[in-house]
C-alpha cells in the first residue's frame, strides 16, 4: 500500500451513481470535496458479503458525516450499472438499498492504483479508507484485508480528532473522543495530560 498521508489526494474523474440514484459519467473527486472534508471508502465488490454491512453502516451514519461537513464516497471496481442494481436490491436480499452517497465505478482500476490499494491477486481494492481535509490533503489512511470489515464509528472519531486539532491546535492522545480535552504538544503538555489521564489509557 502506498503511503499518501500529507499528500494531495490523487484526483480522478469516473462514472458514479449519486445518492439520489442519478447516474453520472464524470464524477470528479476534486470538485466533489472542494472546500469540504472527504471520505474515500474503497471496498472490493458489489453483491458480496462483508461489503454490504460496511456500506449500510455508512448510510446509517450519513447525518453524522454531514454534520462534520464530510463528503462520503464509496468506490469499487464494479460498473455504475452494477452499483445501480445493488442499490435497487432490498437489504434483506443482500442489497444495500438507496444509500445516500455516491458509488463510484472504478472499472479500469484507475483509482485503486492511484491510491495504491489494489489487491493484485484478487483484482479488487482492499477495504481502504482515506480521510481528506478541506485543502484536499490526505490526513489519515487505513486498509483492511478483504475478510475484515471496518468500524464506521472509528472513522467518525478520527474526523472529530482531525477537526479538533485544526480548531484548537492541540493533539489527540490514544482513545480520544469528541468532547474530551486534548494535549498540548510540548513536554509539559504531555506531563500534565499523563498526570491526569494515564490511569484511563
């Protein structure tokens, strides 16, 4: 996997099915996230097993992402037509229903190669997540192997930590949660934080 943290998110223009069900043929990443945060959520394939649980979990928390000004975008190597069929398949039949965010079609593997997350043996993307700030910079990247689903609440927590750091200039220690105090990035700040919180780590 390529390490892209602190670099500009590689741009691409691909077909997609939008959250309202409309199919577009020029979905440009940089235009979608301009001035906003972005979550680029790679997954292996439509109509598979772990994938619907992840995409439904994303959709169930879409209001929380919207509150944080995060544009959620899922992407796989399936076509826009397969994406559309999966959206129209009921959840109790293995579908994902009408999720309220775009499903990007990376049929030519352009994006998964740009982001360094292509599984060379299976010819799909790993379960990779890229958290992008308002300047289009990748601040966090994570990847799971194919059998292991992600924790969407952890992704929300990471956006909270990123936004807290941007607002207050403090760093976020292990296990930090929204509403908690951060740590000043100085020797005294570390000592003060540990004196008060080490037992809770």
